[in-house]
């Protein structure tokens, strides 16, 4: 049997800001990884290494 406890958070302003930043970093990392996977997939589908533009490289950072 699984049991769990639900705890409500009541963060102060400093903690709320930290949580928002942490969520933003996680979303950024996910989007960066997704873009990298899409680029790799596109290269593999073409069967050749394609030149990435400066804009593509900057978008991955």
C-alpha cells in the first residue's frame, strides 16, 4: 500500500523568487536539450553533416 502526505507550501518573497528561477532554469535546460536532439535528428535524416548557422549555435546556448 502506498501512502503519501500532501504539504502546502507558504513561501516568503525570497523563496518564491527562488522557486520561479529554478522552474525557469529547468524549462531552459529542457528546451536546450530538445533543440539539440532535433538538430541531431535533422543531421542524421539528411545523411550528412550540415553547416549550422551562427544563429542555430546561439539558440542552443
